C-alpha cells in the first residue's frame, strides 16, 4: 500500500533518503503547480533541516513531509493567510513555541510541515478558489473542484505531492475534499484532540482538525498522535448501521452508499434504512452560516481590514456578522444545544452509527462558488445542495469518517459513517473490517519520493 506509513517505512529501512524525498516533493510541487494545491513552501534548505529532525523521532511517520492548512492550527515558520492576501499581510509566522499543539503532535510523530495548502477566502466555501489564487483543482478532472475548505490538502495528497496533509472541518471541510478526491479523512468528536494555544478556528465548537490521507491506517495513526486521553465510546460487536440517503443525491452516489452498506452487512453489521434529516440539515446550515459570519466579522475587524481588500461575498458576510446582536448570539448558543440534541436523536436513536453519502453528485465545476456577489443565502444553499446533511456532525460534535467507495466515470465517490460522541476509534475499527473489499482508487500520480 502506497501511503504515508509506507513512505516512513521506506525511509526507516534505507530504501530512500529523506533528503531525496524532500527534493521529490519540491519537484512535484513545481511540476503540478497547475493544480493550485500549494500556497507557499519553506525554503528548501529549511525543509531539509526539518526533515532531519523528523527522521530522529520514533513516530509512525518519521521524516514524512506534509502540508499544513492555511487555516487552523498554525505551523512554525509558515505564515497563514486564510486564503486572503489582506490577512496574510497582517499576520506573522509562528515559531515552535507559538505553533498549534496539533502541529506539535504531528511533529512528535515524525511528520514535517513544509508548506501550506490552498483554502478559499476565509474558509467560506466547499471549493478552494481564493480571489487572488491559486485555484485548487481536482487531480482527477482539472475542470472540477477538489472540494473545500481543505481542498488544497486533498489535491496535494491525491496528486502525490505529499502523502498526508493537515485538514480542518467546520461544515464538512475534511469529508467533502476526501469524497471529491478519493481520500480518507476523520472529523473527530468535539474535544477529542489537543487544541490551542490559538483558538481562532474554534467557531463555537463546530470545528475539528485532522488529516487527509490515502489510507485508513494513516488517518488512524494521525488521530492517535493528536487525541486526548479519556473515555471512549464503543460500538456493539454486531452494530446496527442506519443507511440514510438524502433525496437529491444522484443515483450513482446512492448506489455507492448501498454497496458499502452491503459490505458492512457482510462484515457482521445489521442495516436499517432510515430517512435522512434533510430539514434539520438546512436548519443546521443556517446556524453554521451565522457562526461563520460572526467569525468573519470578528477576525477582519481585529485586523482592521477594510472591505476594499476582500471580496464582495466576504464583505457581505462581515456585515451579517456585525448585525448579529449579543442577545442573538446567546440565543444561538441555545439553538446549538437544541439542534445538537435533535441531530443525535434523528441519527442515533435507533442506530449505533449512520452511513451517508458525502456529496450529492460529482464534484462541481470550478466557479461553482463565486465570490463576486453578495447573495449569502444562495452561497450557503449551494453548500447544502453539494453536501447535504454533512454539517450535522459538526454541530452535534459527532465523529464522522469519510472514505472512498469507488470510481464512477473517472471520478471518485465517497461516503461517511457517523457515530456517537467519542466513538472515533470504534468507527475506525468498524470500517477496518471492510477495507479489503473496498475498491482501490487509481490516483493519477504516485507519491513523491516513494521508491518504486
């Protein structure tokens, strides 16, 4: 299996030199620049020094290069911009003392952050097309998006620039790119991972962080590096899996989810068809939209960024956030609690876990999420139309594992499985039962630096 774990093994056994891997990554970044996956890279010499440090660890990914995301836990010496030149011009790069604890945990496991992956402006889209570029493209079809907001990370992993990359998820931003690019990604349970010391991406608790990778074992190892100790929920040996397919999912997406449910049945699960809570998903998307508007206003105002330096869409989102009163924010926290309870009841009252598609159809074409307008409601509607009910897990703090279910007409198709709080490890173990029968994904490029 060609993945980050395999690359670490090749380095450890001397099949490939870690410096040669870094060289290959920089060459792949140059050769695949048209994919727009990467915002910036460390100077090559700095990356070489960092990989030597990573090689000295005994972690599962010793000396494996990765990309950090341009939003979320910051990495030392890489200046984030959140997809905005205006933000990047006003922020400074962290050092090893001020970088995110999540990134430190990755380093402790041997991963070496050497660049930043592309995100949409302020993370506000399920594609990655910041107004001033680069535009991230899907390696399986360059006319389509790799998803968002972790689409740059997904494009980099699917195209082999790096074997694993940092990702975040506040409304599907790990799972959507995973489905669009044939990858694996876990949105962890709320409070299951190390966080801080900066909490700018906390977003009232809806955001989680993790990785995108080509294998379940890479995702599981990365999760183990970053999880906090505490009680974990288990699933029954013969779990009841609810199969929920939103009504506007295209037939090939529904068929892929059904095939996975058949595989789970063959692995000892019981399957129950349930109704997807579509109206609840739309309510959740509206509340998450208000949370993102508040974050947009607070962040831009803290940095004194005028509307003239951002897109019309971002300016409209800021205005919406500024118009929300303190009493309305308090009401939002109550609504969050009420909707979280409703989500858990709708999904898990009769089931131990729920299997759903991630996308309603193929990844959209580039340009599906323009930023040169002010119609925020239409923008949010398009997100829900593309990834129905995906944000349910974010609001309720539930773990959700996305994984590839095969290929249809040259494009990957992905599903997700959602479980109770703190059942992250149990979900990983459950899906491990069916890994041998899942279709292999024919990635268009080998992993840079991987020996043949």
